[in-house]
C-alpha cells in the first residue's frame, strides 16, 4: 500500500511533477539552431500554409494529445478545482507516453461554464492531434463532449465515460461466455447514473444487451417509469417499467451487477439473491461496492471484477485510452466513433483468450494466466495490447470513413511493435522472416510447462511447426492443466519410437573421444 509521504516524495523529489518536454532533434550546433528556429523554420511554415495536412509531417501535432479538465469531478476527490487536479492530468500524460508513446500537454481550465470550456478547447484545435476530456462532472460532460465532437475535426474522447465502457464491455463479453449465458438474455443492474454508468449502458447495447433488461440505480434507487425525483434527460433514457424500488429489489435474479457508485453499497446478502453464475463488476475506486472476499464468500460461483490491481480482473482504463488514441492518431482520424469503440472492446476480449507470454506472468508474479473466471481481461503490462488494440481501432476508423490516412494493417502492427523498443523491432523482423518459410522445430524438453506454452505461441504466430518430445499422455495432461491448445503441435514419444541406427551412428561419430 502506498503511503501519503511516499506519494508526496514521488511527486516532489528531483524535478517537481512527472513530465517534461524533450527535444527530438539535435540542437548542439549553430546550424542545428538555425534549422530548429529562424531562418530554417520558415520552410515548414510555408509548406503547412500551402497544405494544412502536412502539419503532422513537420510538427508534433500528429502525436500530441491535450488532456483537458476543469477539476470538477476528479476520481475519488470530487470537485477540487483545476489546479489541484493537475497531478492527475500529469499522471494521465505519463500513462499515454508509457503505454502508447503519445505526447501530452495537460490543460487545466479555470471555468465551470460550459460555453467557456468549449470555446477554450475549440481554439486549441490547431495545436493537437486529439483531445482527451478528463474529470468533468455530469451532466455538463455530456454536452461538452457532444458539442466538441460536432465542431472539431480531431478526435475528442471523454475517457471517464467511454474508457470504462470499452474496457468493462470486453470483460462482460468474456464473463457472459464463461457463465454460459447470452448477452441478449442477461438481466443487468447498474449502480450509479453518472457519466460512466450511462456510457456503459449505451455501449453494452452494442453487444446485444437489451435496453429493457437494464435497471439503472442512482442514490434514490431504481430509475423507474414515472419517477420524478432527481431525474434529468440522461437518466430518462434508462427509465424502465419495474416494481423494484431499492437496489436489493432490483438484484433479485439479476445476472449482472455493474458498480459505478460508492464503496460498500452491495452486500453479500444481495449477491446471494442473484442468478446462477452471477457477474459482479464492483468498479468504484478506491473502495469497491463489495470486496472480492465478501463477494466470493457469498457466492463461490461469482465472476468478479474490480478497479483494483490487487484482485483478479482489474477493469483499468489504461487498457483503453492510450491504444485508442494511438490508432486514431496514426490514421489521422477526425473522430473516435462508435465503430472504433466497438473494435477496441472486441480486440481486448479476443486477447484474453490468447495464451499469455511468460513475460506477463512474471511481471505479475504468478505462474499462470489463462482465460477463465480469474482472467477475463488482459493485464495492463501485457505489451501485446498496443499492437492488438491500436490496429483494430485504426482498421475500424478506415472502414467507417473517418480516417484521412490509409495504412497497411500488417505493416502498421510491425510499426507498433517497434515502438516497444529496439529488441521488439528486431524480433518482429525475425518473426516476419520465419512466417515466410516455417521450419520444423524439435523441443527435447517437451514435458516442460514453458515449452508447452511456447509451442502454442509458435503455432499461433505461424512461425514454425513445433514437435514436442516426451510422454504424450503427460504432455496432453499438462496442456489441459495450463489451458493450452495443442492443435498444430506434433508430439513424439522417444520411448515408443524404433531406434534409428543412422542417427545413433552419426551422433556417436560426432561425440566420441
């Protein structure tokens, strides 16, 4: 657990804050300075004046995102104002850079007026490739985002709304599959009626959840038809015909609980009344609506997710916004539309089904991660998320007509891999060559866990035809335990094979002394 003093020291020691501006070109000589500023800088200025589309070629605009807030709804802290919210915005910039190599300027606007906020952001359009709205209270955030999306030709994305929706929808798809149910049939209760809750409810419907099967609850209880207290036009969208008047009423026989409210609001007794294989996403931070221990204690068959890293299935927005913006920026999208959000969700859901590399399990100090109740969504430190999600978003942008630039997706995936470092770029080149002419690879230690997992990854990437040596019954048993498919993997048991005199003689001649 991080202490108060540790957090303050982290932010204050050395250069204060968490970000800085670094030159990307040499400035060591007089000639360098003449190119960086006057007189050399005039040439790219003339080119951009002639053709504004060249701005991304000659400036940092194409890789620069503004993280904009007024500090009116800072996660877990409330309306603390723009200046006090600055550490959070800097932190957002750190995550953009760390996970997707996107540069960020944090912009804190000292206004609570919707029109002033919108005007300020619109006037900054020439500077940025995209706008990430952050920690703006509802319902103002809905109008701000809508009007900015309508009036700007760069992506505008309110992460508090859509980030949570995109990530949790991926987890929901997989949880519903594991529960043996269908999205069209599930009954869902959402605790919370703010920006994230409304966006989640809308986004889930893109994957089959029925509007009439959603009961949304605010601090006054279920939002039912005819209720007038505490209702606004956004809550009206989710009024349903129900006799439920409390959260407990709504949860009886419900399949899914989505928590976007306050800690401790969901009791073990409520969870016990839910349907078989209940799905509980308690995403309030830092304290979830119900603890992992209480939920699993009440219902051993529960499929549980939270917003915390110390429990399985963390719904973390860092799985979304860096990669969504990466894909949008790289095709110069004019917006982040519904198709791109759906693509991001599906990409994350698919990735959770894939075998997890040892590098990821080691990063989380565990021996195994595989698709199941405790792993329904990828881990934030899984480096595969960048190429998998960003490429899916870019593809959706091109197919839906909002991309101003077309890219070859396979080449783009390799480019994304190169952003992860020189070693990854080298491995991508080697992998690409291996795919062109896959060779047989024999693994003598075929009964080893790591080798069994490696063989599946080799098949999945199409880089070779693996042969495992060992006891076939044991290898298949281990593969089942590890949840690893052996499709495409050949197994040879030396104990059951006839001796090969020519091979024996060759080895003898080479190894004799």
